[in-house]
C-alpha cells in the first residue's frame, strides 16, 4: 500500500524540469567484415593482458549475427554519488538509485523478447568479459547491457521558501554480445533535474533521492532509446 501511495503522489509532489540533456552513442552497425563467428575458435583469451595483431584482425572482421528475437540481460555495475563535497561509490543494488520505466521503448522493439536484470546471485564478483559472458549465458541472454552512473547533487536553502536541489546525472552503458565477447554498442547521456516545489512531506533527503532516481531514469531512457534505434539499424 505504501508503494502504491508513493507511486501516485510522486508525480504530484515532485515537479521536475529537465535542462541540458545531451547524449552521444553508437548510431549504426559497422560495415560487415565478411567473417562468420566460429564458436570453436574464440576471438581472444578473456584473461589475456594483451591482444596480438591476429586476434585484432579476427575481431574486426567478424560479423555480428543475432537470432530473430533476442533476450537482453542487464547489470548496473556501480553508482557514484557526490554530495556536499563527499563522494560515495556504491556497487550493491540496495545502495543504488532505482531505474524506473527506462526500458519501455527497448522492450517495444520487434527484435527484443525480454529485457530484465540478471539475477543478483548470478552477477560475478570478478567482472571480466569471460565471467560476465558465462553469467549471461546461464541466463540465456544474447546481449548483456552493462551500465554505470554518476550523480552530483547540489542543495540550496533559501531564506524564504522551500529548499531546492539540482541533480546532474551521467549514465554510460555498453552492450556485450554474449556469443562473441565483442562490444557492439555504447551510449553516454547527461541530464540535470531540478525539484521545483517539493511538498514538506518529501523535503530533505527524500526529495533529493526522488530527484536522483528521476535523473538516472531520464539518462538511461535516452541511452536505451539510442539502443532501440541501433537495433532498427541492424534490421536495415
């Protein structure tokens, strides 16, 4: 019941304005390289400190082949929060702001059958390409969407009126193709969110937390819209 009330009240109590939204990301697939991926001959060793010229050539020449519909697993790697001159790095799900409704357009793509978080118990402690691919394969995900986020929070307490806060959020994501280990897509987005007039009930830390979640949601929405367009370009 409490979550239902919160969901109904937040749009009313927390009025936000967006400014300076910017993004840069992969626009279209690279030209075909002419080489089909051979599962019996991995493109590179996951634990290799360096990659030789032969491996690089094979990686650049290998084409990306996807099934008609794909399953996308997600991992929120970490969240960096800067507030009042202090920086806190979070890498546990319960310490990070939630991401709401940021994947709707991606899930609407005809190429996508499912978009969901990898189960926490599957997420490896050592996050290398090999361990990430193994975890995603156990989940039968064709792609692994990895994202990282950073927020900077400024708080202003005027003499008259309610406190106001501004949140800057940067979110960076990339797609790891589970079959090949290649990174096929990347996108970075930056937004700023200002809470204009939070109600007394949601003032202080709660208002800032809601603004932070909203900012991260907007940034990741921008990134996943780019990913949906990239999938459409793959169709072409």
